[in-house]
C-alpha cells in the first residue's frame, strides 16, 4: 500500500507543478486578457460615442438651419473619422512596457 500512496503523492506533486506553470500569476489581479478586453471595450465606446455625438449635432443643425440632410451627413462622416482617430491614438504603444509609453494629454 505504501508504494501506491507514494506514487499518488508523486503524481499529485507533478500535477501541482504543472498547474503552477500554466495558471497566470495572481500578482496585481489583471491579466493580459483583461487588459486587452478593456482596450477593446474602450475602442468600441470611442467609435460609437464619436459617431452618435456627431450625428446628433448634425441632426440638430439640420433642423435649426433647414439644410436636411447635408449637415447630418457631413457631421456623421466627421464623427466616424474622429472615432477612428481616437482608436488609433488609443492603440499606439499598447505592447510597450509602461515606462516607455508616451504620455498623452487627453
């Protein structure tokens, strides 16, 4: 019986060692996946927010000035461009270590 118990203990030690290698470290509570998801969610919010905001401004100006639908179209295109510009700025230097990232004034 002791031979089987020794084998089980050895096997359990090997399993624990493999788990320690494959599981992410629990240092600061954030993993690369959660950081990537955060950047993705922010990018989506930037694009939708800029587009919707500009479209609402264009719609309001069209109603006020009676230029339907031209200002809506122009502002919608500007909003989409601004959203993509914000995403481009957001994704610059994402792979660089925190000490090398550029400081951006937002």
